[in-house]
C-alpha cells in the first residue's frame, strides 16, 4: 500500500494525540496515524506502549479508565470524534473489540450475538447469517453457553458480535493473544476476508508483530506512548530493530539479558 497519505482515501486520522491518566500521568504523547479506507493497519508494541489506550481514545472509552484526551484530534471521515460518547462513536461505525471481557459468559452464543440487535441496520437474519458464514463454529454452537467456548471461539464471538453493529472501522485489540498459531492464522484470514469482501477498514493492536504484519497493509510501532517507526510490512520487517526486538531474530539472540537491555537504549529508529 505504501505511504497511506499518498493516494488512499483516509477514513480515520489521529493528529498529535495526547492522553493523560489520573490528570497526571502521560500515557500517549503526540501520536499521529492515518488509516486509509479498506485497509488493515496495525499498531505494534509491547505491554504499556500505549496501543490499547490509543484504541480506547478513538472509541470513546477512556472515561472508564479515569483518563482523558488533553490535546490533539481524532477525525473520522473528517468529523471530529473528540468529546463524543462511546455509543455515539459506535453509531458512526467505529467499533472496538476489546481485549478483555469480550463476551457474556452466562448467555448462549446466539444471545451474545443478538445482544446488540437494536443497533443492527437492515435485516437481522441476513446480518446474523453473514456472521455464521465467516464463523461457522458459532452457528454450530449457537445454543451453547458462551462461557464454555475455547479461547479462539470466544475471540470469534467477540468479532462476530462487533460485526452485528455494522462497523465501518473495526478495531480488534490483541486478537491473537493466548491463541495457538493455527487459530491465530485462521482469524487473520477472516480479517482479510472482511476487508476484501465487505470493504471493512481494520485498525488492529498486536504484541505479536509477525501475526499482524502478515495481514497488515501498513504498521506503526509504539514505545512509551509514542510512535517511533512506521511503514509497510516490508519496511518494518527489514528494519534491524523490528527484527531484533519484535520478531526475535538478529543480534539479541547472541547477547546476554544485560547486553540486550543496554542495547535497547540505543535503538536505531531514527537511523
């Protein structure tokens, strides 16, 4: 896809975003990113990098974390999302698939899916059938209690529930977390199909850089609340720091922990 600024229609743009927790601790510092329409964009980074906070800021869920946007803007099709409540942002078609508490464990699979039926635009049965098409196991287990689903099935249910909200921008948070590689690959293929078949735009957050870069058109790497590097998957995967610190290959393999810790202070993002 190349530079997302070049020729694509930008669906979401984040400009110099700053987020503060408890009115004191800076979590996000000057983050800017662009998400072109019908693309998959990945935000990569370790725990605490600011990835999830970025998604929560975009989707309006910061208030529950005692956090707030102090500066910057979030634009969806040129319209400012700052200050809107989560349900108002969801009506715009911006849907978050959170990392935790994704499903109602005491409800059946079908009841989970229909929990948001009031937000469905159009025919509910057609929308439900579309979810079952992409996730056949959910149809097979539609009458089973969701609490008994495997980790992969729970993730499918969470994404399926989000699809019933008729998203234009889908934002999965750590979709591969704790999943076996084959299950993660299967979910990755579904996300690609959702983009290709339905024209969805996807902004995903991942610690698993390899899983994300397999399907992304463009990626941003965050560290300590900042974007430190960005580019196409090819550009990211060819960078020495990405190889060493995110893909597990390169110089770090032959160094002691102390050496790696010291080396990490002089990364080559700006080289």
